[in-house]
C-alpha cells in the first residue's frame, strides 16, 4: 500500500451480532488536507472511525493508517493519531488549563512540560481568557475547541479523527470549529471527519466520501460530486396536486427532488436563461401548471438523493437561490 496515503482501506467488514454495519468499504485518503465521511445517522460513520482509530477491531479487510496495520500494529497507529468523539470528553469541574495539564500528565509529560503545552494550546485555540474558568461555564464552541486541543496535547498527530465535531453546536460555534479544523489542515495534519452536515463537508473537505447503509456510494471533491448530478437545478412549484402530477409526467425522467405535499419538484439545468425558458415552455406551455420557480445551486444533498433515493440530512440544508414568479 502507498506510503503517500494517510488512510488505506480495502474490503472493510464490521458486524455487531446479525447486524452488518460496514459491508466491504474501500477507502483511500491522501496525506494532508480534510477528508469528510458524509452520511445520515446509522450509515456507519462512527463505526468506521472506531475501526480506523483501533478502538474496534475489523471483522475483515485490510486497514492501514499512517502506514501501519490497525490490527497488527495498533501501538504504532495510536502513536500517530488522535481522536475526538461527538461529545467533548472533558472534566467540567476542572478549568480548561487543568484539563489540558491532566491529559498531558496522563500521556507521560513532565509537570513543567505539561504546563507549557497547556499554555501553548490555550493560546493557539484562543482560550487564554477562559483558561482558568471551569469548563462547566464554557460555551459549546469553547468546549469543542478545548476538546480538539486535548487531542493535540501529545503533539501534532499525523492523522486527526473528528467524529461529528459540530454536533449540537449553534451556527456561530460551528463556524468557529470549522476555522479550527481548517487551520490544523494548513499545518499539515490529515483531518478525517465524519458529518451529517452537508454544508460542513462542502466547506471544509477537499474530498468527500458518501456512506449509506454501510456502503460507499460515491467519492470525490465536492465540485466533482455535484457535477455528477447537475451544476444547478430548477425547482418548480405547481399550482395544484393535479398540476404537480402533470409536470411529473411531462418531465419523462425522474426529478432530482420530488415533494408532492409541497407541490414542488426539481429538474437538472445549467442555469442559463435560454435553457430555463426552454424547460418552462416544454413543461408548462400554457403557463397554467407552474406558479413559481427557483434556480438553485446543486448541493451534496442532490448528489446523495440521486444516488440513494433519500436525503443525507433532514435539516440544515439551505441552498442559495434566486426566486422568480412564473
């Protein structure tokens, strides 16, 4: 396997009893940058991270991280990685400084070295002002930054695993965490994050792997994946249920999105005025079926929906749009 890959997986299998969670995953993650594993709850994202980080043994396949086999060379893998879970693993009664110092001591640092490392990380993660306050009073974003800092106490890892790092955070804290992750990638850390937030994968990751029901359904850059569906899409709002059904019939192909209760459906387009006008003229030549249309940027949700028939994420998908009355 290539030494230039931070993670290389072939035929990964993992089951719990009769439940097959991972069904033959193949994955290649280059060294450096951010790689996102995107999928809905229950897709197998956390199980994948647990196997890659040696916390759970694979049932089958070959898994190498930072150049080492996760079964035969667990200690070597662990020396080269750090892991942060969905929820901050911090002692709320201790201050941020005390948390980092304690973790440093547990990892074998001397008292002075642990104190210096804690101060360095508090400065790097913009937590000096709250360093001596109990973690119990930290905001969600501050806790997440401290949790990521804790993963770096032992030094900068070759690979950092972040399992849904912004779960439960408000939008402002989520953006702050994104900035932290992006800075780590700029410093040369390979960041492998799982997420169900489409915007997160689109904004942070150079490469995205789509996981659904334990199988990888697509992989590529966000732009490559979106162009597999369409550069943009035309969303139509029908005048009535009967008009919605007639528009579906006239499309002659399955729509990218179909929302009968909302009387909406979408079709691929390049967004050019001439093509949009031609589509409207073909679908609604008498201007009686469509009451409104929007031209939307293609999203990773469009890709996931087209490949699996269902959304990757039920909320937090707000594509930019330009609205027009029909």
